[in-house]
C-alpha cells in the first residue's frame, strides 16, 4: 500500500513510534511517505520504499504565528494527489488530525476521492494539551472525523472516552519495540568510562518536562547513592534540565550524574544500565521503559496511566504511587543489593518486552490498513 505518515519528527515517543512503524512497513514492501517539518530523528536508514516530504512554513512579517497547520494540510494534499496515497496515518492528534481532516475535504472536493485517515492517539494530545478548552472542540471533532482511531494503551483509550465525546470505536494497538535492536551486549569500554569501579548504573530518558517528574528521578538516585556506589545517566533534554542539574548539586550527587543529551543510540546506553527510572505523573504507555526492558533493564516507575500495562510489579520491575520517592528508592536499593534477583528480573523484563516485539504489533496496523484497500489483493 502507499501510506502517508504524519508525526512529530523530534525525540518524543510518538515520533519515534511513527518512524519505527514507517521503517517496518517499508521493509515489508509498502511505500511510506513521511510528512513532517523536519527529518524524523529515527529516520536514519536508506530504503527505496521511504519518501520524505518536508513541510515548509513560509514566514511573513504579518505572521506572529506562522500557520503550520495550513502548510501541513497543503503538503498532505500535494502528497496524496501526486503519490496516489491509499491512506494517511497521523500520529498525535494536535494538529495532525485536524490538518488531515482539512486535506481530506480538499482532496474530496477536487477529485471526489475519500482518502481514509487513521488517527493514533499517543498521550498528552489527550491527557494534557487536548483537554485544554482552547483546543478541545477541534480535537474532538477531528478525532471523530477520522476513519479509524487507535490508542497506544487501554488506559489511553479509557482516558479518551472519559474526557471527550467520542462517537466511534477506539482500537488499542500498543506501542512496540524492535527487541533485536535493544538486546545488545554491553560495550565494556563505555561501561568502564561511566562506572569505572563497577558501580550500578541507573538511567532516565525523556524530554525533561514537568510531567516526567525528573526531580523525583534525582531524589531517588540521591537515596540510592547513600546506600551503595551508583551512577545516573540522564538522557534527553528539555525545560527542567537546569533545575534538575541544580538539584543534583544541592543533593550532593552531581559528580555521579551524567547528562548525556539527546541520544539516538539508546541501545548502547541501555545495554550498560541496570535500572530505568520513570516516576512520571502520567504516561499513556512509556515507550522508553519498554525499550529499557528489551535491553534487559528493569524498570522502577510510577503506577500511573498505562505503565501497569507494561511494567509488572515484582516481575519486570517495581511500581509505586506518583511522588513516592521513598518507595521507589527502597525498591532500587533492595534489588541492587540482590544480584541474583536482579538478574532474574532483568530476564523477566526482557521476556515481557518480547510480547511487544515489532513483529507482533506491526501486522495489527497492516490489518487495520487492509480495511481501506482500494483493490484486491491488498498490497
Ligand atoms: O511524553 C513524551 O515523552 C512524548 C509523547 C509524545 O507523544 O511524543 O509521549 C507520549 O507518547 C508515547 C508514544 O506513544 C508514550 O510512550 C508516552 O507514554 C506518551 N507520554 C505521555 O503520556 C506523557
């Protein structure tokens, strides 16, 4: 099939998922057209089935706010028409679902064709930004106008139905991970640099927004550090970065913390780590936690949102209530002092990740797409 994928190209989970999906579909012989304002970070392969269409947003002195959504919808119309797309799959509702609605109407008006639009809801498009009164009417309308709606977890499906008046089914197709990519042997030289004396390695990866509670990450680490030798890798960047660095100084752990910035090679980092910390206020799914598990890293997380759907308490890691730093640090200390149990749980985390392997989930999207085939056989 010829599939248009619209996503945020940055390090956010929705962009990562959309890009990995597009790459997997291209490997399976589909023609995939990415439509974004920048080359997606994970779009780092050459594949003759992959096309990239950059959305240009011309500026003009009158525009305090350049009309990105208009530029995006126009680019969608152009790509649908010139590449005869079979369907559009948009990731993250705002503004992708409403831009897709606009593009759909234009294509229909011009050619009479009804281009199917699939909207995948990812998280904050529903739970945070989408609920804001300034966006909600457009979000509700454009989700309902989609030909199919998917959510990345049961929890996100429920949150969507609770907070919006949705008139259609929402199918849950969970996020996935390419386990073979993350199941790597640790790079010893790298591990030696990070933890020269064999210290335990904890890791956190996110866009350092408030919702991630990065201050809790630092507080948990400080408690762990009181009990045993350990290092913390902070992957990513974002608004909380400076405050968190300051907190690391105040807590006296800065020398054991490394801020490594945005990283594409997450598998190298995960391979040397023992515990992934994700104490978020909310996660619809927690893709980064799943990637950790695929690398045999146990997860200590909050129990919010969709996290209990992937992290099984006492088996693949531990969970505690949002903000319960004491419980999360106690779990970390206990498991790091019990090497046998740590190794057993690492293996269990890996086995849990296998359930979400790319090979199990991508066919579910293909099955969904096949509902919109224009001719048989659907290729
Ligand atoms: O919160 C982020 O890290 C970014 C955001 C996004 O949409 O880019 O992530 C959301 O989507 C991810 C992929 O489906 C999920 O794994 C994250 O849990 C979700 N974030 C939140 O719900 C806060």
